[in-house]
C-alpha cells in the first residue's frame, strides 16, 4: 500500500501513456485500412495529454525537477537564500492551491451545465474530474520536496535543492 501511495502519479502516468499509445495506434491502423479516422481518438488523446501533463508535473514537483528561475536567489548572499526559498515556496504552494480550487470550480460548473463532449457525447466533466485532484497531488508532492530541501527538522537548505 505504501508503494501505491508513494508512486501513485507514476502508475497513473504509465497507464495513461499506455492507453494513449494504444488509441493512437488503433487510429493509425483504422485510417490506413479504411481511409476513415476514429473520431473519438482525438478527444481521448487530447484529454489524456492534459491528465498526463498534470500527473507528470506531480512527479517533477516531488523530485524538485520543476521549472525554476533562480537568478535572484543565486545572486543573494547565503544568509538571504533560505528566506527567498521560503517565500518562493509559499507563493508556489498558493498558486497550486488556487489552481486546484479553480479547476474544482470548473468541474462543478461542467457538472451543473450538462455540457457533453463533441465526439463521444459523454458528459464533459468526466474529462475534468481528475484535474483538481492532480493539482492537489502536485501541491502535496511539492510540499514534500520543500520539506526535504529544508533538511527535514534541521532547517538547513541543501545546496543542491534550494531552487523553487
């Protein structure tokens, strides 16, 4: 069970990528065999790519491999780097929390208005359902990274991972 919790986003990404590859391959085979395309494949692949991006971002956040601009932090004297790191971490956490909240609001709106997808005709909120949870997972994984970068209880910023 611990393994599933620790590696959840990797498992989700692997399954999404496997499914997207199978759908794309099936579309190519059908197109070359019949000169027609599977209409739903574009819809499924587009929404799969969105989910793959969100859950892949959770993997990057946990590893500390997210995008960072560290010019200002690198130019600061060492005594000011930890406060800058903490400020950047707080602002990043706020942005992720707001992203989860807004995507939840979009999900509730899609559920309420009854909009359906263009190719399969399924409720559009089906595709949006995992996005708020994905942003919440990114936030959790990012906070785990921040805790590790600060050295756990010691409170020292590691020179390899102070960038936010």
